[in-house]
C-alpha cells in the first residue's frame, strides 16, 4: 500500500503543479464571456453584410442593381407629379429606362427625389401666397356682410365651408330623390 500511496501522491502533486502553473494564465469567466459576445456580434455583422451586399464583387453589383431597379419601378408606380419645368417620370418607358447603367439610374432617382422636394416647396409657397381653397367657398353674402376669413374658418358665422358643402349636397339629394335624409 505504501508504494501505491506514493504513486497517488506523486500524481496529485504533478497535477497540482500544473494547475498552479497555469493558474496565472487561465482566463477568467467574465473575460471569456465578453470575448464570446464580441465574436458573436462580429460573426452576425459579417453574415448580415454577406446577405445584404453579397460575398463577391459580382454579387454586390447584382444586389445593388436589383435594389436600384426596385426603386425605379416604385417611382414609376407612384406617378410623382412634378413642376412643369421638370420632365415627367414617364417621359421614357420603364423598359428603356431599365436598360440604362446602374450609376445613371441612381443619379436619375436622386434627381427625381430632389425635384419632388422642390415641388413641395413651391406648393407651400403658393399656398402661403394665395391661401387655402376654403377662401373660395365663402358665400358672397358673407363677404358682403364683411365676414373675415382666418385659418379656414369664417369669423362671425357659425358654419364653415365643409358644413356648406354638406348642406348643399343634402339639398341636391333631397331634390333628386323622394327619400328624406336625416338632418344633422
């Protein structure tokens, strides 16, 4: 038994020396956890980039072309109304437009979006200058009485232009049909 006990003790001592020697080099659990989270995020980012942009340059070009073509088709489907000084989106057929290079299509999309933005600015300026259409719905009798139009509502009167349109439509329907509509 003493021979076996000596061998067990020697084995235990060797193992203890290995553990103490590697103890200073052992990475703690929190460092390992942070490293795993960082590696996971990096792998996820790489996977996403491969899916969105493609692994090779050829794949990247094809994915870019597909997204640009989808944007062009969406612009054609939306029929944006531009100012008269700008050419219509439909001035060139969609099939002919899609034959253009990707860079040309990207620049055209950017140009149309900029023209839409300028169109919105021009509309806002015209609305501020000319006012709302509600001012044209004020009856002449209210103008003769000197009623003021402010913010789309007629001061001094209890109804507004929308109520006038509803009343007018009801009167028109009453004259055309025999069924009496309920009053508001």
